[in-house]
C-alpha cells in the first residue's frame, strides 16, 4: 500500500510539473520569437506558431489537471482511515455525486468568470458586421504583448457575441473555477453532514470565490479601455500589458483563500465526525 501511493504521487507530481513547465517555456519562447527585436518571422509562420502555442497550452493545462487529480488519488490512499485533515477532504469525494457537484459548480462559476473577465463578451450596443467583421468568423492576433498575453484568439459567434482567448486569462479562469467548484462540493458535503458549517470557513471560501472573479481583471480592464478608446480587440494587448502588474494582487487575494478553505472545512468535518461518534 505504501509503495502504491508513493508511486502514484510521484507520477502525479511529475505530470503536474511537466504541464506547468511546458506552459512557461512555450510562453517564453513565443514571446521572444514574436517580439519585434526577436527572430524575423513571416506573418504565416508567426500565425502557425501562435496556433501551436495555443495547442500546447491546452494540452499542458489538461496534463496539469490530470497530475493534480493523480496526486489527490494518492493522498486518498495515504490518508485512508487516519485522523489527518486530508483524509476528511478526500473522504467527501468517495461519493461520485460530489464530483458531479464540483463539475457543475466549476462550469457555472467558469461561465460567470468568463463574462466578467471578458473571455466571453456580449456587446448589444456594438455591431461587429458594421465594423467590417464577418460573422461568424475567427481571428488570430499573434503579436505583441507580455508572455502569456499573446497570442490572442478571437471567435465572433454572432454580431454581438464573441470569445476572446488570452492564454494567461484562460489558465487563471480554469484554475480558479476548479478550486471554487472543489470548495463548493466540500461545503455541500460538510453541510449535509451536520447542517452547520463554521462561519469562518464559509467566509474564507467566499472571499476566495469573490476575489477570484477579478483574477482576470487586467484583461477585463484592457478590453473596456480599448473599447472606450476605439482600439478594438487588437488594441487590447497594450492595455493588458500596462495593467498586468495588478493581476498579482488579485491572485494573492483569491488563490490562497481558496487553497486554505478546504482545510478549514476539513476541521469542521472532523469535529462533526467526532461528535457523531460520541
């Protein structure tokens, strides 16, 4: 049993860090190749490279998520039948319905996040067709911004609705949404277990979820400013780069809170379990 969880955990960490490392390397290499001072590339070459980077980012994100899930499975084996906090966290997901709750909450929060962070943009007051944009259509904007903010990929679904893919924004949206979904599922488990959950736990989870909405705020602000100034989607890159420094504040405010919340919930669950035994 000991060898099983160790092997599983090492495999999970390996896949997880390979995913993260691949994303970072792809962003750095692409930023250098696409910068005006970098290696001269033809427009078609840069566009093809942009598509490749988006594909690598998607595959690496999937690998990182799979790695995290593998680590979780290893922790479930390691802490089974113990009094550790992690055992109470993993125990909640022994029932498949809590995985379903997590998925539903993550998707719902992700859609909400996407609209607030301007990944999904609905502008009833703006006609893309009147601005010379074919609908439906898509556009790749390969250059130029800080690593992670390029390439931009835009899909015009209707005359007023579009999808704006900025790699770092999508990564943060996925990460925060999964963490929020995880906390929601664990909170439901704790609530059903006792009908009462500590206020401080709910508060920490709530702070994480609320501030998590604004992790993509620089992109949101960039899109708003570019619209106000008439720069269009192509001009959003400069705005997002100028506001990128603010993103760290929102990450620091949201992700740690979302990471701590499960352990506070686990403390509540452990207390409830001890009381039920008595």
